[in-house]
């Protein structure tokens, strides 16, 4: 611990830059405040200091802090009175409470009011910096999870008009299989069979899962889509299974997990091949026993939901490589639904192109364009590595470019006949890697893979032999976000 007399000297110490997070210090002791702000400034934070409740309220609105360091006793009131304002629905700012009195009652009240953590004065500045970093990291992960939940909630309201378009034999067979499987959800008291939906990226596995849910007796129940590839690794267990209050730092209240939220409906585990091995074992237990135990809980909760999983990965190959549990695969693979790639669907390409053109024209209030015969022929010739998703994005771009006139082959931006094979080939003899540094070679390979699959991260990760989360990290590292299709 450092005394106030030592704080100014300690404030000169450097620290590892922590980014440009904004820290608001609400503290009426000027000597202590100077030491803290100088230390955090040197660590790369943007700091602002308020000495009263009134100054704090003004700074909160203007400065928009990412974290607040809050003294309990201030000249014009109790600092804890700010906590409800900082933890409102409109504003959620993590708060670290500072108190010179070390009273247990103060700390307990602060945590009940939603404080992320508390520290007693005199404060160890190194410990303070570590606590700030931990709180900011947890808040960032929570924000990602909350965004994922709100996005899924929004999607559920838009899912009434779900279609699996296509007149090809393979698509008619897929629709018939979905209809038959949907009806099985209402057969007596037995839980419906698990379904594994397989297919290349962009083939519409999520559409099939939603139609499977809405075509049967579960249509009015919850449909929860869980993207296993995008769940934060640090919070994946709590996100899937839920947590009790105080189970970990930042768990300020009990919360149901996504599997529990699907009670009575359907839980769709998309990108199941990206789920870590330890979570695979726990998921298997949930599916087998139909119970879930929240993180930090001592009792299990029953769960009645239909489990549907989707993947573009070769799960048997992953099992052989020790990357996926065989017992979970056999449990999921009770019934398999295969989504065909677009290149095997014949004239469905033209049907879907017209459908997407009409859809995009309505979205952007444009005249629906017609397709020139040469454009339709080019669409039919193309190999479609990104499948239906790639087609949809390509047509959206063409509708915006053509500005009401008919869509020609030049509006599509497809490679010339024969170019697709050259782009997708592996003419590695001419690769310039030998003259590159390791970082340069890695960046070149990732950019090349993304270009081949038109920015599809999942497909690029599969081709590079890494997980989707690993590839996303390296895309950020090399500044290649402009190369990906969100």
C-alpha cells in the first residue's frame, strides 16, 4: 500500500499502455487524484477528474466514461447515489468504488447497487490499474454477449416469412425432410430427436433450422440461435448454461443461459464444430439428461427443448484428429439434413437471383431490374464457393449499381469464364513467400484465402485449417477487416 505522501512519486511510474479507454475519477482529495490521473495517463488511459457530485454528473454526460472510479463521501453528497444512474438501462458504466473508511457496510451496499468492484484507501496504484483492466475486459465481453442476444431477439421478430426457395430436386427433397422432421416435435411426451444440419457455408443451414422450428407444433415457442464460433471464450460457459449471482467478477445477478432460454422451443447450435472440447462434454450432458446447471449453482434445472446443430465442418475428420467428441457427434447425428451447395441446384440460381433482386429493390425503394440473358448465363456458369449467401450479396450490389436499368454481366463483377479455376487453384510454385517475413507471409496467405471465398470468414478458416475465432483475431492483427464479408 502507498500513503498519500508517496503517491505523487508513484504517479511518475510508467506502465504498459492499455488503450484509449476513458476513466472518470470522482474524488475530492486533490493530492490522491493527481497521483491516480498521472499514473493512468502514463498507462495510456484518457482521464478526467471531478471533485463533486455535480461535476461528476456533468462529466458523465460530456465525457462518456468507460469506467468510473468513485469515492463514497463527497462534499455535496454520497457517491453511491450515482450508482443507480450509472447502471440504468440507458447507460451501463462499470464502477469501482473507493473508500477511505474500509467499512464493510459501504462495500456491501456498493456491490448491491451494481458496483463492479471496490478498493480501500490508501490504494495500491498497480492493483488499481489491474482492477480497471479486469473490469473493462469483463464489460467488453458483456457488451458483446448483450449485442448477440439483442440481435437474436430482433431476428426472431423477422422470421415469420421463412422460405427455402428452389425447384431443383435436391431442394424439394430438403423441404420434404424438414416438414417431416418438424412434425416429430409433437409426438407424445418423448423429446424430439436431435437434428444435425450439414452443408457448406452459405447454403442456408440457419434458414432450414428456423423452418424446422416454425413448420411444427413448436412455432409459438422460443427459437434461440447460438453461434458457437462467436461466443467469447471467457464467458462461453456462462452464456450457454447461465450463472448465479457472484459466480464470477461482473456476475451481479443470476441469469439464465441461452439453452435455458430455449425452454419449450428450439436451441439451434450453429457452427457446432467450433465449440471447445470441454464445453462439448457439458453440452452432451445437457442433451442426454435434459438438465442444465448454471455456473456457480448447486442444483440442476430441467430443460425441455429441441436441439438442432449446424456445421460446415467435417465432424468425422475432426473426431479422428481429436478435435470433436465422438459421443457428442453420435448424439447429435440422430437425423441428418444436408443442405445442397448452390452449384448443384441448376436453375435455382436464376430463381434466387430474381427473388433477391426484387427483395433489394423493395428495401432500397428502387425499380426492380430485369436480368439480361447473358447475366443469367454468367450466374449459371459460376461455381459459387459462398453459395446462396454469396449470391445474395452479389445481387444486392448489382441492384445498387444498375440504378433501375437491366442487370448485365458487367454489373455482376464475376470472373471471366476459366478465371475461377485459376483463382481457386494452387499454383504455389510462383508464391512470393520465400522473400517475406513471417508476418508478411501470414498476412498474404490470409488475404489470399479471403479473396478466394469473397470474404467469407468461416470458409477461409476451414481452408486455412484454423478456427474461425483464430482467423478473426489474425484479421484484426493484420488490419484486413476491409477484406471480410460481415
